[in-house]
C-alpha cells in the first residue's frame, strides 16, 4: 500500500512528494481546510513576531501567546482533518459539508480570539498609560 507521502510516477516508480506537491494535493482535496490551515500558519508567524516585539503581558502571559497557541492547534486540526477526509469514499457531499463547516467555524473562532486579545491589550495599554 502506498503512503500519502508518496506518489506513483508514469513509469510506475514511487517518488516522495515535496512541500509543493503536498500543498497541491491538499488544495485539490479540500480548498477551505487548506486555506484555513495555511492562514493559521501565517497567523502563527505574525504572532511569533508579536511575542518577540511586544512586551505587554496580560494576566500573567504575553499578549500574543494565546493567539499563537490557537493558531498552532487550528492548523494541526485542519491538516489532520484534511488528511482523514481523503479516506472517506462515496460521500463527496458530506465530505465537502464537513470541510466547509469546519473551516468556517475555526476561522470565526480565530477571528474572535484575535479580536478579544486586541481589545484586552488596548484596554490594558490605556490603563497603563494613565496610571
């Protein structure tokens, strides 16, 4: 049985896919989950910059830590679900529905978390400046 990391070439030989090949395969399998997973990786990169450059601490933790942790967990969840949905056969409508519903829900969750942290940071920053 062929592993998901491999692909058959025209000559019948097995070759290992690179990152672009995996991204193409993921995009062809489920665009919404691939998009949200990729967006979370970009969000993680942005929050890592925030962790290093922003000294603000909200209730005992850096202001950017919670969005970074959620970005990691959502990306892992999206790519894992994407991989698992490739094993479902005979139910393309159900697979599409699960992929879209999950992508929308997780995307909304991350927007809410980021907005909440931004509002908290802004409020704390104002109190800090006025005292």
